[in-house]
């Protein structure tokens, strides 16, 4: 594999990418008879512009599998939040899908983009 052109038969694999963010965390404990939590990790989609010059990202993933169920997380980040040195993060807040008759709230900040870049 080399750079942005590792599969010439798939146009989606060779297109240039702007930037994404990694994220990980745990959902909040569900308010029910069997209190528990789930973990999650993933990478956002690419930057999508906002009218004010900032941007946001979409994300979609599953929580881990626990007690015979998992939850889907489908949401958008907030706008970029500067952390200095031309780096930024995004705040994310939402609710999982309803599975096993309950859902979970979550909130987290993405990791910075390009953490070892210049």
C-alpha cells in the first residue's frame, strides 16, 4: 500500500482526504434495573464546512457488545474548538439507539487531528 492510491479499482480509496478525528469513550450508565455501560471507539468522517468558516464531522459506529446487546451511535460533532498550535477538537453529545429496551446518553471530545504533525 502506498499513500492515497492503494487500490486503483476503487475510486473512493484513491481520493484525497482532508482530515478526520479519532474518538473513544464510554456511554453513560442506563437508568434501568440492570445498570451498565458500553465502550466505543472510532474515526469521524471527513471535515464538512459550516457557513461561519468552521467545520463539523459526522460519525457512525457501534458500542461494544454487552449483556447480549449493543447500541448504534449516529451523530454530528460540534464546530472546531481550538486547542492552540493550529490544532482543534470537537465536542460531541448525543443518545444511542434503543436496544434491549433502553438507550444511553454520551458526551465526549474528539482527539486532536494530526497529533504528531508539525
